[in-house]
């Protein structure tokens, strides 16, 4: 028998075959085959090795798929009997193995059949009509539940992270559950100037040695800060390693892959949700250079996946479930940034593979409910959805587009540098001994971060608070060093502060921010990809915000001391409020985030929703577009696509054009000198013949032909469906033995008396597999795989079966044409 490119993954197939007898697998139980869908594989997620031996986190789709397949036959010497597969569906037929790609065409066809059946029945009775209405309404109800659950979890994470972050510096004696800000809100002994200091809030040195002054008190606070950071990080990595290895990372690369049709059992399961929620709070509170915004998308998708099991329409159909997950991703960004519209656009632009108009409406509704729920919880106590909400009042001038574009160039350079260095470090983690010691790695990085962060107030505070400080537009009541200007009370008309000479505090803050920028740039490279929940949005925004604030203060002082220059005198007179450094910080944050993720439209909308200022859209667009151009010139992939390729996921990027002049015959298997294709015949193979082929190969599907001589194509049958159907027939149908003939035809011929009953498996046969000719250009084939979501495509020549092209073959060919390692594609 000839060999062709496998459709499935070798480890799972080999493990299954090891449990079989070489001449047939009927001795093993069907339950043993079902276990192959549990989380027992070793799987790499950004730079980590993961063991999923603990439990089946989320079972495969409901085993009883309506309209699925059957067998026919009777006892020895009896007439053939066709069992009604609608009455007795075969459990497991129509589902998918772990680490395989779904068949989008089959799933959409199955959903159309289900919908057509419900519509026809709705005309027969009132109860059927009610069922039809409830089926139509179930999608909106599911969106409501996802929004409520996502918003509630996001509020819980925000409140907990804020409290635990402050716990590193002290505790509230008036109530240990209050964070620093809330503790002083309730105090009667606090003044406006010293609103961060109140007798109820005690630092650790005050609690331990009863004083907050002197070198020894500083050392005690320093030691407690590092100790709490190490404790939080240790708990986070230990919980991830012990209970839910899939809870590490941001989750967005894997969600993009899952939404494209890939199966990763347990990645969106209940244990992943619970552990990721807990460890996300711990990781953020440890002070590491990471954010919670990316992981919140993963949390929301977990909520969506779990709630899908309450509705048959989504539990039994993988394509419909992915529509729900696209909406859940929008809800995740909505609660992460307080940007519902930006969340919908993020799902559309960045993560979704299939996004029909109906999903757009439902995504909008889910994002709305999630944002409303978070607003009702009010986790920050400021009636806002995010910690760094700001409003700017000074208009920008046309000349300022030049520094905004400079920030865009910086963002593109930082994005390209970060992606290359982070991927290189993650690859080193995967290929060396470093990956075997995730706990040690996390503790070392946490210790270095905490030791370097404590002396600098801008690295000691949480990254969200830092961004809020940098975005802030200085007013009369601000006591921050960034607002330590001279002539504080010389106000201009309208009560706005004019541009003023910088004071000692501003120059001191500039040096500290420069050191903070260096630390954030370096430490984020080693932090992202560790075996803890780690988002990239906030660290990237922090890098850009620091650079933007530095440039903004420089421009402000330049305009103050040289207002008579030609570039300033036409629009910036002395005593006027010309430059807003906080706006530069916001533009820089957008530029750096765009350089790393390559987002454009959704990024601008998210930043616009953060500030509430329509007039700043043009600076944001200019910076975002510039950063994307610069970053694309240095490397085409964003950080999420780079991690997808690093892990070998079968993700076919829809944004890239295939420009090579190759044909289907150049990519298909078998090649010219390879053995012939392994096929099944429609009416001449016994159960033993089929079991032998299954046991001797690792392919996840087989073409069915009229005969080996004609090679005329009949259809395509999946390996999983074959195994389950034959095993089920051996258990439930009397007389099925190894010599029973398997028929894939509509009618089986009359059999002589005393011959074994036949096994009819036409119902598991795909009678309309997608085919192309051997001379079809590969650019058309690639386009077909992208737009139809195919798993495989059969190649014919003059109507005769010639070969097969799988999604894995297409990805390997694209990698080879791009001078990349084709063996990096691990799954189909």
C-alpha cells in the first residue's frame, strides 16, 4: 500500500493503534477510543511544555449527533436489514479528534439541515412552533449570559488585583479588605494635599518596626515588596502547572487558531477558566511586566464555550460554537478596555476567521452587556470602565502630526524588535532545558523585576496606574511630580493652565521615566510567554506612553522657551496652553501597541473610547498606520501570528497573498515516485481489510473509489467515523465478523445464504468531497482552503483520483516558498 500525507497527528494516531490488535481493533472497547479525545497529550503553548494527564477538562461535542451514520445487516442467513440511523444514532460519529481541524463545509451543511427540519416541523404543531422560536432566540440568550458572566469576572479580577497590588506595600488597619485608595477614602484624618496618606493605612515597616522613617524602614518595605511579589508569582505558576497548563500566556494566539477551526480540547474548559481567573489576579499583583487585558479575552471565550453546552444548537456543532466564541472575544476586549465597539472591531480584525453579519450583531450585544455589567460593579470607584480614563480639552495643531508620526516610527521599531527577540527567547525556552523549569524561570524573572522596580516609584506602581499617570493632563490640583511646574497659579482664560517652565519634579520624573522605559523594554521580552497568565496590551502601551510623555514634555518646553520660532509663532503664543503631554503619551501607547499586534482600526477605536475625544482620532490614526508600516517593513508577522507559527498550529492567514506559480500536482501526495494512494473500494473490501488499513496507517481519512483499477472517486470517509461505526456494529449487530463485506453503495446486492451479514456505511461517507484537477494553480487552491475552511482536497486527472492535498500540505508549501522550515507545521 502506498503512503500519503497524514491528515491527523502522529502521536495520537500511534497511541490509538497501540491499543489495537494488528488484525483488528474490535477486542478493545469503544470507551478506550473515546479517551483519545481527552487531554492526554503534551502540548506546547508559547514556550512551555504542557502535560494534560490530569483529567478531561471539556468533553468533545455531544456524541449523539443527529442525522449521523449507521450500518446495515442481519444475522447469518437472514435478509439484510437497514437500521434507521435517526432512531439509533451512533455516538461519536461526526466529531473530531483532538489537535485536528474541523470540516467547516460539513458543519455548516449539518446546521442548515437542522434548521430546515425545525422550520418544517414548526408548521405542524404549536409545540414545534414554540421550539422553533426558542431555537431562534437561544443565540441572543447565550450572548446575554456571556456578557453577564464576563463582566462579573472582569470586575472581580479588577478589584482583587488592585487590592493585592497594594498589599505588597502595606495594609489597611481599618479593614484589611480595603486597598490603599479606598482605605484613605474612609478616613476622617486625611487632607487633600496628602490624600494618599492616612493613619488607617500602614506600611509594612510601620507594622513590623513601628516607624516609616530611616534606612532600616526602607529595607523592611523593600524586603516585604519582593517577598510578596515572589509569593504571588509562585502561587500563580504552581496553580497553572498543577491544575490547568492551558491557563498560561495571553491565550489570543490559541483562540485565533481555535476560531479558524482547530480543536484543542480543554483549552476553553471549566478548569482553565477557574485557574486562569485566580492566577491572572496573582500574576498582575506580582508586579511583573504583564497585563490582564489579553487573558480577559481567553476568560470570556472560556465563558462562551462552557455556556454553549447549555444549548444543543451550539453544543453539537463546532462551526456554530465558533461564532459564539467570536462574540465572546469581543466581550473580553469590551471589559478589558471599557471599549464595547473596539471589542467588536478587535474580534473582526484580529481574532475571527469566520465572521458573518449575524455574528457582528451578537458580538455587539455581548460587548454591550459585558460593559454594562462591569460599569454596574464599578471596580475602580470612578464610574468609569477603565483605570486610565482621561479627557483632553486642548485641540492639537497640524504641526504636531510630525512628532506623532515620530512616535509611530518608534512604535513600529519597538514592535519589530520585541517580536524578534521574544520569539527567539521562546524558541530557546522550547528547545533547551529552560522549558523544563517553569517555576524557577518565573521566580527568577519576578525577583529581578521586583528588585529593580522598588527604588523607582514609576516601576513600583502597577502598570495601569503608570499609564493613568502618563495620560493625565496636569491641573491645579495635581500633586504628581509630572505636574511640578513653576508658576502654578498663573491661569489663562477658561481656567486652563498655560505652558509653563518645568520644575525640579518634572526633570526628576523624566530621569525616572527614562529608566522605567529601559526596564520595561527589556523585562517584557522575557516575561511574555512564561507559564503564567500574561497579557501584552498593557506593557506595550506603557512603553509607548513613557516615550510619548517624554517627547510631549520636550515639545512643551520647546514651545515655551522658543515660542517665537516659525513653527510655533503662528499658533502658540506665550501664556497659551499649546502642548498636551498626556496626548503624546496616548498616541505613543497606540503606536507601540499597533507595532506589536499590527492592529489598526480596532486600536484607534479602543484608544478613542478610552479618552472620549473625537478630535484626537487623526493623531491616533497617523501613529497607528505609521507603526504598522514600519513594523511590516521589518517583519510581516504580528506577535500573535508569530507565536502561532512558533507552536506549529495549522493557521492559514487570510491577509497574506500567495504569489508563487505552482500547481496542485506539485503539492499533492503522493508525489511522482511515491507509492500509490491508499484508498477504500465501495463494495469489495471486508471488515478485516479495512481494519488492517487502519492499523497499518496513521491517516485520518480515506478516499473511496469504485475499484482500484478505475480509481473513479465515490467519496471520502474519516478514519474516526470508520473506527466508531465498525466498533459499534460489532457490539450491536449480530453476525458481523472479519469477513463481512463493507458497502459504501446505496444498495447492497443479495447475498447467498449462510454468508456473514454485510455492513453498510454509506451514511458516514462524504459524497461531495471538494476536488480540483492536477493543473489547478496553487493560488486558487490556497484561496479555496481559506474561504471554505477545508481540511483536505482531492486531486483528480480526467475524472480519476490522483492524490490529496491537506491543510498541512498547504501550510508546509507556503512555509517552503517563504524559505521557512516546513517541518514546523505540526498539526493538520
